[in-house]
C-alpha cells in the first residue's frame, strides 16, 4: 500500500511515493520559472508549470518505484499559494496565475477595499488585514483591469484547486487556503461570505470548501491517461505547500512552529486559538478545531537565485551556490559592515509594505562578492528575526523551530537565522518537504496513519543552537531603522 504526494513550488515541483510506514520508494523533481512580466508582478502558467509538471513527475515516480499504479491508494497535491487563477466554463485557464504575496499588483484595490469596508471590520470577520497575500483584492484587480477575462470567468481557482480539478473534475479548496481569500472568507463561520464586498465576484465562482484530508474525488479516465495513475484512485482536497511542509516535519500541536527555507521564508505556528494581529496572518489549520498563525517574507531563496544569476555568471550553475557559500563563510559576521534590506519585491510580514525596496547599504571599495552574499543571507535572517519578534509580542512560543526546505543546506544562512532571531532550530531526517507531507496527509485520509506517526516517518536529526554575537545585535537594530528611515524614499521611487 502506497501514497503519492506531489508539490508545485515557485521554482521547482517535487514528488514522492511512500509506503505505510513512511519509507520512500521514489522521488522526482522538475524545475520551472517564475514569470515577472512587470515589476511587482509574479506569475505561473497553470497548464505548463503546474499540470504538466504534475503529470511528468507522476509518471517518473511510478516508473522509478516499479509498482503497479493500482497499489497507490491515495493521491495528494499541494502547491504555492494563495494564487488567483480565473478559469472558463470548461476549466481552462484564461490567463497566467497571479501568485501569492510576492505579487503586489493589487495595491490600489487593497486600499479601496480597506477604506470602504473598514480595517476593523475586515479583521473581525476575516482574521486578517488585507495585504498582498489576500486573494480578494486580486480578483477585484482582474475585474478592474481585465474586464474581458473577468466576464468569461466561471471559477476562481488557487493552485491546488486547479490540480485537484485536473485530477478529479471537482472544484474544491481547503479552509486553510480559503482564509487567504479575504474579504471573501469568514473565519468565524468558516464559510465564504459576500457581505463585506458583494461586488468582487459571484458566489458560485468560488470552490467548494473542504478540510485538507477530505476526499475531493477520484482519478478520472482522462487524468489517468495523462498521469499514469489508476482510474478511481482517491484524491484528497490538499493544501498550500507551506502547510504540507509543516506536516512533513511533525508540526501538529499548539506551540510548535515550522520555518520553510524556500523561495520565500514562510513560518507557521500552531496556536490554542485565533491570534489577532495585523502584522501576521491567521487561518484555520488543516483539521477542524485547530488554528494557525503565519508569516512570510517576499523574497528569500528567490533572492539567492537572483544574486547567483547576476553576480556569479563566472561559476558553473550547478556548483555556484556551494562556491558562493564558501566565499560568504570567509567573510566575517556582519559582512564587514554591510546591511541588506531583502525587500526586492516589496515585503510581506511584519511590515506589509508592497512599495519597500531592496537595498545594499554600506558598500565601499573593499567589499567583495563574498561580503555581499553573506550580507544578503544575513539580511534575510534579519527579516526573519523581525517576524519572530512579532510572534513573541503576540505571546506565541518560539522556543524552537522545525526548519525545512532547500535553504537548510546553507550553513551560513541557517546559523545566522538562529543567532539573529535567538532561536534553536531542528532539522528532521527527511527534508524532502511538502510532497512528503502530502503523502502523509493522504495516508491520514484513508486511515493508514495517525497524526503522531509523522514523528516516526520523519524523526529529528540535527539541532542548530543560537549563539550571541554583538555585531548581529547591533546590526539588527540598524536593519529596522534603515527601513523606517528610508521608507519615504523607497515609496517615492515608485
């Protein structure tokens, strides 16, 4: 008996087949690009980047595992989110998908909706302030700026919604993802609402709400042909990639926190109840009666990719990050007096400033590439510490963090985060990430696994302890001042 999980990330899709005890039979990955057609915009092609990746990975997983597809008893998908994808009445994408909070195109709509509804009313009903992470303003942007597409829109899908529809023909969304559709989701009723902003979109265009491990449908004959999966295989509702990442490393009860080192830093903390703070995000967790508080930077791994592509063209692409990390290691803590604001696509939590700008501050003629790369990693760590500070100020426990994602391979980045944020981090045995969490969620859905079994699937392996460094303490305070003291200039740059 096996389960299959596939996750679609910002730059790469990954998949895994696991057995009932978490043993991994096969893994697969496929890269794709994030499209930036305009400053502040971020897009994917749903057919090419999401569905074709899913199909290719599914075929490869089954072939490498050397199993009969009928032995896969449940399928789960996760993907980046929350996204905004308009579909026609045949379920076909009408444009590229608008990505999560890194896409800041709906600034005017955020302002107008906040003014017309009222910030307090939005927080009371939705549990979240309207930010670049919110899907509602992006749908309104579609209505205001692409009326011909809006007129043809039969369904609004997030990324996982689209994948599950391709697999089963059903339009579903989990409550955790739906909570990001403010002002269209009422966290008190845990249902769609159209009372705050009835003019955004017709109610019937939104997917059916389910909990993440509920069965959404089964593999159709068409999707079986495209994916290699067996007709009739159950498919769960699924969730956003970061939530599946948290599941994969054993975050399951209040007080536990996950930090995903991916294209963005994303943090999820499970809480005893709803946390109301406009600096952070709130959502029902993946299962009834549970709660989550979240935060995320706009550019993290994305920023390291940018640096490699712009400043390391002399290095072989496949070994460039190893070389850059080696150069950064040779630079002292504090990067010889360099500060980086990692706001290269604005910033999400805790400042929620879509007009913030990326900055290298303090450059002089003695600085080299290693200093700059170290400063960039420390800048991301400073941004992460700023988020951890917000969590602490809301009374949330930050005694330890379960870290996961490709960035945990970078020792400079990992240690700087612990040192600056003053938190220990735990690395689990498997850092496959969201697709492994998907496989576990699929096992939960069919009763093969129990929630606590994830700690047997993926036990803790390494612990990163924080160390005190006066240079980091000094620069962290300067980091926060640098943003506030240059905010007006950044906004004026447009």
